[in-house]
C-alpha cells in the first residue's frame, strides 16, 4: 500500500473514546466495502482488466488479451487515482451498516483504513452516505501498533475486524487481548484469502459477524 502517514505519527486526538465503553475497530476495503469490485470497475473505464486470480492488487491488473500483468508502478498510479476520483462509487458489503449500527448501541466504533492521504475526503463521504459516520483513521502498514494505542484508551473489551491476515497477525502481536475477526466481503475473494481460523476467527457475512462481535465485547 502507498504510504499515507508513518504509523507512529498518525494523530488520534480527533478520536474521543469513552474509557469504559467497549471498542470495535473496523476496516473498510473488503470488509465494509467491495474494494475489488469498485477498483475493477474503475480499471475497466481505463481499458484494463482486473482479474481476480490471487489475493493481491497490482498483480491482477492486465491489458486485455495479455498474460503479463501491468507494470506494478503503473498499477500503483491507477490505485492512487481510484482513491482520488472514484472510490466514492465503491459497492457496499451487504449488512455492514446495520451491524455497525447494532454494535454502536454497545460500543464505540472506529474505522481504521489503510489508504493514501487523498482518500480521506471521499472515504469519509462514502461512509457517511451509507450511514457509517464513525471516527475515521487513515493509516498505512500493519495495524497492530495503532490498534494497541486505541485499545489502551479503553478499559473495556476491544474487537478488531479486517480481511488481511497480515493486519490480524500484527494485532495478535501488539494487542493480544483484542478479539480478532477476519472477514472477506467479496464472494470471489473468499477462497483466495490466506486465513488461519484457529488463530483469528473467520466470519464472512455481517449478520453472523455482528452477533459474534457483540458476544466478544459484552
Ligand atoms: Mg481491507
């Protein structure tokens, strides 16, 4: 992922958490939103194909008919442009807003997304438009250290939801008391996503996931 801010400089002073309230930290791409679907649709407008062949970003971008993926740097530029211009059209993962609304009766919700800096406005608008106007943190890199900083602000249970095992492993390392859930929203990606369900609970649909998170934090 392109850097936005180094992890240790991400400011949390706009995040005002009630110390005695449980906390749920939720990812956006492939958890609340169908990133691959949105990015794929954007790439089509650029005459490119997004083939869902592996759980990866830039290695899946092709010119039609070609067998070698697009140059990685070129892919990265499309990724940055997508976040600047088109991420507001990303389809929603079914059930996410309702589950967060239910959980918000019991917990503080924080959205923690790895996205480039130019994504902030569009991402905040996308979340608000879908009824998920919760505090938003843009970051980059493994999410464990930042999750540990957030979790340290509350004395109640904390849950963390992400699609990527690298982030779940990082949380297990830096904040082992946080309940971890892996969720992959896009049905085409589910069988491709590296997973260790014995270590990080894996639940892909928001109805079951919301109930499991509630059990973990209340
Ligand atoms: Mg994600």
